[in-house]
C-alpha cells in the first residue's frame, strides 16, 4: 500500500541538486495506486502525445484512441483540419467508433443512432420523443454535441490535454519549437508503411524516456555507433520543465554509396553534421536530422508495459513516397528499429530491477545523467513535490 | 403483410449488419411511401431514411427527408 507521506518525502529527494538527488521512488514503477496518481497528474492534467496526423490523412477519417484509459476520437474534418473528441455518445456514453474508418457523412452511434457531424454538432436524435418523433424538449442539441478535447499539433504529432486545465498548447510546445526552429515549419512527408514501426516493451514508460534522454549508455548498449558517433561527440539538451535529451556532432548517414535523402531547405551549417534527440515530457521523442525526422510516442498500456510508436518523415514527397527511395527508406527504418530494439533489454532490465526491496531510486552521475535528472525532476514536480 | 413489404423487411434485415447506408435509406423511403396512410409508420421510416442519408453524407437527400419529417410532424 502506498504511503503518501513517504512518497512525498521520496519525491522531494528527487528534486535536490543532481549530486544529492535520488531517482523517482520505486512505487511509481510497481504500485497501482501510484500509477493511477501519475496517470491523472501527468497524462490527463498535462499535455501528452496521443497520435499522429498521418494516421487520419483523408477528410472523414476517424481514429479511436485509448489514451491511458480515456476514449478519444481523432477526426480529419471535411476542411482538412484535425478535431479531437471524447469518443462517446452524449446520450448513454456508448463508444461511438470502435475501429478506424472513414465517415462520408455523420458519425452515427451504433446504440440508438444519435448522429454527430464531423464538427461535433448533434445532428439527429431519432425517436427521441417517441417512435417517429425526433425532438424532445429536454434535449438541447446545441448543448449536446461531442465533447471537444483541447489538442495541438507539432511536426505531425498530436497532443491532448484531456482535463483542459493545462497551460495553452503554444506555451507547452514553445521551448522545443524554439530549439527546432529550423525544422518546425518545414514541410514533412510521412515515409509510408515501411517508415513506421512499433515496439512492445515490458517496462514502465518513464524508463524508456530516461534511456532516450542520455548518451551515457551509447558505447555500451549500441556498440555499432562507436565507429562513427563516439560518446565524446555527444552533448546534452537541457530545458528544465520541458524536454531534455542528447545531440551529436557527427551525424553522417551512409545508407547507400550513391543515393541520399535530400536535406531540408535552408538549414544552417550546424545541421551539416548535427542531429538532436529530444524527449519532450512526458511521452514524446522528437529527433531531427538534416535529411529526415522521426517522432515516437510512448503509450503506457500498463504500469509495466509500454508501446513505442515510431514514425519517420522525409523532406520531400519524392523521398518519402517514390519507389526510387524505397530501399533507402527501408534501410533507414531498419537501422533505427535496430538501435531502439537494442535499448529494450535495458529498459526491461531496469523495470525488473525496480522489484528490489528498498531500492532508493538510484543516484545520478552529474556529468552524464543531467538530462535524466531533469526528467525525474519534472515528474516529481508534476506529482506535487 | 403485403409481399412488397415482406420483401422490404427482408432487405432491411439483410442490410442490418452494416454498411450500405444509401440502400438502407432507399428501403426506408419506399416503406414510408407504401405505409403513407399510417402517419406513425410513415414517420418511423422517414426517421430511418433520414438517419441513413446523413450517414451516407447525401446532404440534398437528407435535407429533403428532413423537410418530409417536419411536414409529417416528426421534427
């Protein structure tokens, strides 16, 4: 059973200067009560990524999403914009859409056939006043539309604040938008099915974030990187309260001796050899390179299980869609999938390690773990420390 | 039940498993016409025809059915 006082005390310890701090308490990785508290404070009351715009490419596309137990519906409206709703009928709370599909017209509830237009308006309430009578004085259609959920989009990643109580999306995204200013407004093109993959990881989502934050593990866990991307070629990304991560100074893709992906236009010289990997709190990885971008969303499906959804984007329609570039896209995706798969034993191993009685959250190496500590500090603050 | 109504009833059941909202709309329009002397039955089938026209995104047809429903006292 979670002891609130000891949890608060342990969270306070996380927020101390890195040389004195400990990591997040074990309960947040192992105890259901702590998980529920975290679910509400971190994922529902703040901003978190819930999907990708590329998953609903056409007008009328609707994608049901289970966001830490909250049913959401992502819709591409007839004007090409994105809408996010609670995926329930206002009548009896029935789930409106069970699986991804396209709606040429309204969204009809499968229970009593109440109908909603894609802009969320309640359009029809059949038999609501009795057989063949479609109005009722107690049902005000203007007040009974779909419940819209605050959302925002950055580089095709869709974010939601389910409670509606977080800061404006522009404020949430500003630090990473500024960091990636040269990429943020570029056109990006999803690389198709071969540029999308997922990992099922038996570990708490926070362990995957902390592993993505730091370069300390690279020479030990990813030995293939040592030949061209050594540990000393990396640097920290640190923006307290928003994101942390790592950058490299020697990005030099060599997927093919003759063909290479075109670069984003107008980049400064820095990006000739740099690439950066930001973990935007809580659950989004944004990775920029001069010739491609990838984003990952962590979907916590339980306290000890996480799905990692990875999508790769390119700089032109040709490099993203043509057969000419298909082998290159496949190779790029395969390489990234390989690197991220190499991390799985670490995150799953840390999860198993959280079963150790009395584990104190561990200590941090100030020179190497400061991005990780920033993430732990952010979680502790969200949980009230 | 008249044979033509029995046939419509069979088709409605066959279409129930999903899809084909335009055909479902048409079937209910026919039923509304055939049962036009019974205002309750007409409103019932116009209601269903209207819903399926909306589901199909056939906006002109939905607008016509909405008018018919209103004239029949169903809206």
